[in-house]
C-alpha cells in the first residue's frame, strides 16, 4: 500500500485525507495545530508540529494545504527531495474526471463569477456543485458524489493552481490580474504566471475567456491550447461584449445589462464571464437571464448592510488588495467615508490616490494604518476597525456612504476576511 503525506489538517486537508484513504492509500496527516480526529479512523496523525521522522518515510506524493508556502522548511525538504507535491484540487480531480468544471481564477471577482455560475448551473441541474477557494474543498464533493456526472463551479487561487498537474476544466477564465500575495510568491512575475496554469491542460473543444481589457492578461496568456473567447467591456470587436445595453456573445444576447442588481461596471464584466461559462456548460439563455435578474451579490463584496439616518453602510471586507478596493470605490461617485487597513502584504497603495476626491474621510486601522496618510488628503489612523467605524459615524451625514474596503488582508487582527466582515456587520447593526 502506497503512503501519502498530507501537510495541513484544515478543512481541505481533512477532506483529502478521507478521500485518499477511500482510494486505498495509507494516509499520514500532519499539522502545526491540534487536529480533530473525529471521522479519521485509520489515518496516521501527527499534530501540534511536524516531527522530523516523517521525512524518513517514503511517499508516493505529498498533498499540501495551498496556504502553506513551498518555502516553509518542512515543505521545502520534500521539494528538494523531488517528491511530487499537489493540492487537494488535483487529487480530487483525478478521482472524479466525469465532473465538468467551469473554473475561475484571477486577482479579483473570482467569488462573484463562481457564485453566479453556480446559481446558473443549479437552474440547469439542481445537483450542480460549487467548490474550491470559495470555501468548500473539492474532495468533499467527490467523497459524496464520486461516480456521478456533475457540473461544478470551481474557484481557484493561484496557490491551488500551483499544485495542479492534470486538472482540466471545460471552460475557464482569469478575471483580472493585479499585484497580490507578494508575502507568499517569489515575484509578481511568478504570481501572474501561476494564474495561467488554469488552461494548461485544456483541449480544442474547451474555452478560455480572455479579458482583453487587462494588459497583464494579454501579456501572460500565451500558448493557449483551447478556443479563446475574447472579452471586453470597452470594445465590440471581440467575442463577448456590450452593445446597446445588452451583454452579447457573438450575435447572441446573454442578458440585458439593466437587469443587473449588483453595482459597478466590473460586476457587469463578472456577470458576462459567468453567463458565457454557463452557456458553454449548457445552461439555457432563459435560465441565465433569470439568475441575472435575481442575483443580489456575494456576501462581503460591496454588500449593502443597512441605512441609518440616510447613511448607507457597505461591507467590502473581501477587498484584500488595492485593485479590489479601487473597484469598490469606482462604484460610488462621492461622499465615501472609507475604512481600510490590515496586514501588510508589501503592496503599494498608490492606486487609491485616484479616488482622493471621492473620499470624504479615510479612517485606517491595523498594521498598515499609517500608510494611508500619504494616499488621502483627509485621513486619520486608529488602532481597530471598531474605532474606525466609531469615528466614521461621528462625521457622517445623510447621503454619505460608510464603506469597509480594507485593501489589505485581515490576518493582523482577524482570523480571516469573513470574520472581519461579520464583525463589521454586527457593529453596524448594533448602532
């Protein structure tokens, strides 16, 4: 019996350990934290550290949690030894090749596109699934549905793509590219190039949606082995475009732009990519249009929370980089009281300067709080998000927007961006 080492016992690590065991492997699971052993009978577990003797064993391959860098000493040992290292996405794919995937990556917009695609796929077949970076390990879906033919909307981070070798979607897209994850990747070049692994194993019958408005995508999307669907919000000499208020794929009307409930031109683009992917996967135009009319957005992404005395509160905690924060700010014309800051990912905030005139005041918090003083004319540094909200409420008048759009990851003060968003919403509702 071949052995496989799983590094990282979070949700995806637990799911892939169970799937590996079901496929007949001897599974060794290790994590720096305490592992809940419930349901893991027959799996060899070493937690609260990675013991050195695990390096002495022979493994067919290693499955690594995507959040653990390849530069981590324990992982680097296996890299240098030449042991194949995959993510759970890759292994789950090898078990369930009868699934049809619509796969989405990019710096921003992934979750909106993935969620929209999933809603559309469910209209075609209620058994359709959503998985990946959106929070649900693909291995969990495979454990439950192996042997079935399913459509899956799959959100992929570049960390997950780095660990793929054979993964093959029927249709895929890179939403956009912008600087991110310099605390993980060796270089921006490596980060951008990693996103292009999404179409690496595609064939002639598959589609790749290429955002021609994004110069970085045009620079990095090379040697594409499948059909390219060029997309633009500003041009009409492409395959996927806007004309006379309608989203078009060639001569086919996908939907009326006026039916969209989600704000911002970038969200129109997200909806167009999702609709194109759904069309490729066999969803009818009628079903696509039904979802477009009813979809109210993704939690934590420019999410309307509440209006109090004429002041509107929006939760955009998912904006963990400047590009995403710029997208949120572009959705509002003026009178924005911005709450931002968080973990320092060593990325410049200069892109935000273009919105200075829209910002009534910026209250920045967390590790990067003082870095916004040179970005906005009207700025104050505080320690916490709660303090930032309190300061914002003091100066807000009817017609103002209080927007949490951090432009930073959450890990300096919060476990993840979702918890940051939930706390923000609780604070707003308690006002």
